[in-house]
C-alpha cells in the first residue's frame, strides 16, 4: 500500500470519526430547539389526557345518576332529572371527543416533527460520507496536511484500515436504522391520521346526540307545558301514552295477519319478497335509539321495538321494500304510523309520521315515498311522548319485532 493511499484512508478515518464522535454537528444547531418542541408537544398531549380523564370521571357521575333515576318510579321529577343528566352527559361526551381530537392532532404534529428530524439526520449522514469520498478522490498530490500527517509512521496509518472498515459498516447500519425508524414513524403518522378521522366522525355522532338531547329538552318543555308541573297530569299523560302504544302494538299484530290472509285469498299464494334486501327508509343517518335500547328514556313504559333514525321534521319516508300496506293510521296529534307487509314473513313499521301518502291495501314498491317524517312534540303524528324529530322504524319477522340493523344495508 502506497503512502498516498494510507494518507487517504487516514483522512477518511479522521473525517468520519470526527463526525461520529461529534453528534452535535451531525444533529445540527437546531437539534436542541427541535427537542424542546417535542417536549412542549408531549406536555400538551399529557395535559389533554388529563382533561379527558377528568371529563370521564364527571361522565360516570352523571351516568350513575341516570341509572338511579331510571330504576325509580316513573315520576315527573325523575323524568326531568333523567333528561337534565343526559343533556349534561352529552355535553361532556362532546367535550371529551373534541379534546381527543386536539390530542391526536398534537401527536400527529409531534410525529411529523420527528420524521423531519430523522430526514435531516439521514441527509446529513449522506453528505458526510459523500464529503469523505470526494476528499479521497482529490488526494492526487501531496498537500500540507499530507506532509503533516507523514510525520507519523506508515504502520500507524495501516493499523487504521480495519478501523475504517468497521466505521463504514457502522455508518451503513446507522443509515439503515434511521430509514427503518422513518418508515415506522410514517406508518404511525398514517395511523394517527386515521384515528383523527375516526374521532372526527365520533364528534359528528356526538353532535348528533347533542341535537337529539336538545330535542329532549324541547320535549321536557312540552311535558311541562302539558302537565303544568302537575304530577297527576304527568301520570295521566303516561297512561295515555302507554295505552296508545299498547293499542298500536295490538293493531300491528292483528292487522298483519288480516293482510296476509287477504293476499293469500286474492292471489292464491303467499306474498313473495321481490327485492334484493331492505333499503334505508330515510336518507342513511345516525341511529339515535337502538332496538331494546337500555337508555331509551321511556323504557319504563315499553321496550323499544325498533330503531329511531335521525330525520328532520318533514323528511321523505320511503318503503324499505316492496309490499302491501296493512296499516296507514293518521291519528292527528296522536301516534301515526304505517305498516307494510313483505314476503318471507317480514313486515316494516314507520312511526311518528306527520303526513301519509298511502292507504291500506295498496301495493307499494321499494323506494316509493309513503309519508313525511315527524316526531316533534305537539305536531301531527308525534304521539303523547316523543324524543324529537325522527323516524321510528321497526322490522318484524313472523309478527315479532327484530333488530332492524340486522336487515339494513
């Protein structure tokens, strides 16, 4: 090995070793500022987590209060207390979700900063290695530095060759680790973005819950107006609502049998299901009360036999499947509803309708407009007790209520 080659290798050793042993130069002058930014973000993220924890603790208090009142006798005071606690709980739900979204955005910002730091570190490492290669290529003539270095022995230079090879391997491993870490951070960033989208959707759902419970507030006002804060009047209203629902359920069961017998007599065969499946009776929207929902505010009167779908007052209601209209009851200010019988033992019920477009014994096709939605307290078709504007939707199989979500697309 020539003196010039040994000098080149020593220069490479010195340059690479200098950069590896001086992390401050590799990281750049802004490293400390960037690290401080990460620490600040971590502090903000922790603060958001602390706020969420406090909100969740408050939510538990309201939740216990609701369960306690639901287990007690149905009184005007208890019902008002349930509504107030639900409103407060919903407001906390929204606050919690917004804080979750803020926290996720902070985490995304932190990950982006870390990715940027690693990108810069990778770039600087590449530049260092490139500088070494360029310096080696320029060592054609002896320089002042070479003369200085030649004061040492050649053996001392040659002893560094193995060390140089080890350092180059370490550089390569370091770059691979940085690239791997960058890929992991990018994957995490995508995960956080997806989570942010999910939380945004949750916020929309919780905003909807606030809308529904604001309707409960409207219902509370309506109840107070109807009862004039009289427990006796409230109990009378409950009895009327209970009778109204019992009568509706009895009519639905009986008239479905009548309709199917009539179809059998006219056509000589059972009604066939002619569609690929059900469609949403109103534009697909948020379900605000579920089948046999334990949180249904009037569960002490009856089990909720369907789902409530958010729908603005006066929205178009369409047949979920083709079939015959068995009931089209316009009860004025009472509970108005429509029942359609389909093939395969299925039937659908559309409740709290404010206007009806069909009549019994008519055949309707899937998607046909059959009514306008309602549910706002005190309006046509809403009934004695309601939780605000929505469509009550039932699916029945062989006369018994089943979960509509099992049939909706």
